[in-house]
């Protein structure tokens, strides 16, 4: 895997982890440390709304990098 993709994945993981921590601080009713505990439908909807903007940015960044990597492969003549 390309090192740029690895680093972008790591960056996204750190950012999403930080956002999830902030979400938990803002939503103390969510039990993230309990084994087998799933978020309720309402909590999941709140998380999706809370994280939606970051997720969209991450998707756009991954797509942009994929375009760069594909263009580089085409220039090199690689499959």
C-alpha cells in the first residue's frame, strides 16, 4: 500500500477517534466501554449527525488521493 494512503488512514483514524471522544463527552449516556453494549438507534443517529461532516471530508480526501495515485500509475504505465 502506498505510504501516503497509510498516513492518510492513520490521520483519519486519529481524527475520528478524537471526534468520538468529544461525542462521548457531549453524550454521557452512551456506554462505550461496556462489553457488548451497542448504541441505541437514537444514539447512533446522534453519532452519525455528529460525525457526518468529518466523514464526508475523509471520503473526499481518500477519493482525491486515489485520483492522484491512479494518475501516477497511468503515467508510469502500470496496471
